[in-house]
C-alpha cells in the first residue's frame, strides 16, 4: 500500500467513525438505529417482504435477497414519522444487521420510553409487529431534521462540482473494490 492509499484509507476510516448520531442525545445508538429502521420500514413500498422472508429460507444464498430488501429500505417514500406499513421485528433484523438480542433490548427500552408499541401479528402469531407512537413519530421527524441540517452544513463547504466529483470518485472506488473482492473470492 503506497502513501496515497494509506492516507485515503485513513480519511475514510476517520469519516466512518464520526458518530453523527451523538448530536441526538435522547437515545443510545442501538435505540436510534432501531427507531429509525422502524420509521424507514414503515415508509418502504415493499409489500412482498413476507415473500422475501419465505424465499430466504428456501435459498442456498440469501445475500441477494437481503440486498434487494436493503435497496428497498433505502428507497423510502413520504416524510420521516409518517409511515403506515406494519413493521415486523424480523424486518428490523434484515435492515439493521443487528442481532436479535440487541434489537429486543432496544425495543424494550423504546417501549418503556413510550416511543413504540408492540403486538402479535394476528395473521401470523409467531411474528411481532412494532409501530411508532405519536411521540416516537415526532422524535424521528425532529432527529431527521437535525441530521439533515448537519449534513447540509458539512457539504456547504463543497461546491456543486466538488460534490459531483467526490460522488464520481467514491463510486469508482466502491465499484473497483467490489469487483476486486469478487475476483479474489472466486480464487478461494
């Protein structure tokens, strides 16, 4: 690795470790992650999630399905705090990449704080449905505005052309890294 690679990797690592959620002090990190995942899942137009769960159980390699799920999770509609779709705890496991015990702890804390409700799915009693309360919806909307304001302030230091160039270069790096990783996996 040459000096430029080291510098770039160090910068990427430094950015990755910035805890932007620390500007939202009301919840710990797992609670924030679960809370915002509930909101995003409730705004995701993916009615076939039940089918995705079923398909994952019957496939050798569920990674492709998980990525499909995560792609849909990133393409939400509506405003933060305005989702209407029921969210299963198993949905949260898929999109947060957290382990079930950590999600369960976060859900208990969020419920105790009056930010979510939980109930058994009447169509499938093995499933638990979680929903944001009115207070939870308000918190998600407020937190999202705060994070958006932070990101706007960070990128205000860049011209539009610089932002386009940064996106282009980082995308090129990500694509190159993914391609090289796939080549090396095939060798094993």
